[in-house]
């Protein structure tokens, strides 16, 4: 098939690679370079870097609303366009341009978690599964009819980073299957059910501060859902400290102490292993990162950082 691919971040790269291996990719659309790093130099997207290495033509319009951009899009004469975390709204003229329409690789089991941050929201909400949905795009926000869907399990060890990688690989596999089915005419799209719709709002950096006034299992989900980026953090001795992974402390005494009024308040460091009391139960960091430093595991961090039991973190 003659395809257009539209994507921007790391998540999109395995999908582009799979399409390039099985079909002819006539054009790659991605977001324009953005300033990043200490020098604020403009850096191309992960998809732009991969497409260039594969020798594919790259287009980076700031908007798809202009007539000349839409005309150029039509001139690619694509059978279909595949969209995976592109980041721009597709006008109806773009949606209608490919012969078989536009297919979206969405990182959730639709209709749950439509929107910008389905991976993080699934982990933060404590979902027991996530997955990939291949859908036929329409003008709505992830409202199109579904072609294929496949699930992966989520548990207390799953982080946004590990789920991201699993779903990127799954998305690459499913989009190849979906295109074959659509081209052959035996894969029919089914409307999304009206029940079970939820929205995955974009992650706000203000959400990153850990609230230890919540039960330990919720705190752990918060940490996992924001790992590795932007990273859930606490304040210790006036300095920001990211927690990239942690474990639940199920010890009954710790749980009782953390929930007994007047004994140990939530956010209190309980011992030299950095166990932190929550509203119910406690968590213990496993991997941490100080501002401006590389991440490190807890034993290495504790060797160079004196912890005082009874200290409150915020």
C-alpha cells in the first residue's frame, strides 16, 4: 500500500518502522523541531530522525488548515494515512484525502481513555489492563469506529514507561494486521460503545507533587504513572527529589502507625530505609533522582544522603 505516516514522539517510531518494512511510505508528517535542553537548540522529533535515517521524505507543517498544505497532502495520492501520536488536529479535508481514509493507533482500549495521555492515566487510575485500539478516524476526539483491539496486563510494577514500550510494539504489530484487513475488505469497523467513555487529560506538571495524605497504593500508582516523565516528586530539605519507582510496604505495624492520629503523620520518614508513611500504609522508594543529577537506585542514594527518621517530606 502507498501510505502517509503521521507521528512525532518515541512511541511512534516502532510503528513507522513496521510500516516501512511492509508497505511504501510516500511521506512522513511530524511536528516541527522544538527547542530543548540547556542550550534550547531546536531538535527534530524522534519520528523525523528515524524517517531521515530510512530515507523517507519528511514534512513538518505547523498546521494542516492551510489550502497549500492540504493540496500537498492530497498530491501524495496515498491509499491510507496512519496516525500515531502526531499531535495536530486533522481537518476533514485531510481525513478525506486518502482512498481508504486515516487510521489511528491509539494507546488505550477505547472508549476508555480518549485524549492526550491514555498511558499515564491508565496507570494512575489503577487499571488492570490497557492496550491498543486501531480506529478509523473521524472529526471527533478519538471517537472513530474500531477496527482492531488488543489488551496487555497492568499491575503494581507497571510504569508509564514500561507500558509505553509494550504498547508501541503492540501498535506496530496491530497496524500491519489492520491495513491488510482493510485492503482485503474483510476487516469492518465497529462503532465505539456509548458506555465506558473516559478522557485522558494532558498531564499537568502541577500533578507531579506527591500527596502522602492518600493511601499507599494510590501514591504508588501516582509514582508509576508519572515515571519516567515528568516524574512524581517530593520536597526534602527544600530540594526536589523525583521518585521513579517504589514499593508498597504491607507491614501491618507500618500501616497502623501511618494511620494512627497523633503517632506518625503522612509524609513522615519512618526509618533509615526511606520508608514514608501515607494516609494508610507506607511506600519505600526504589529509584530516585535529584535535580540536575542522574537517577540512582535507593541503596546508592542512601549511602550519600543522611536520612533522619521523623523528618516530614512534602
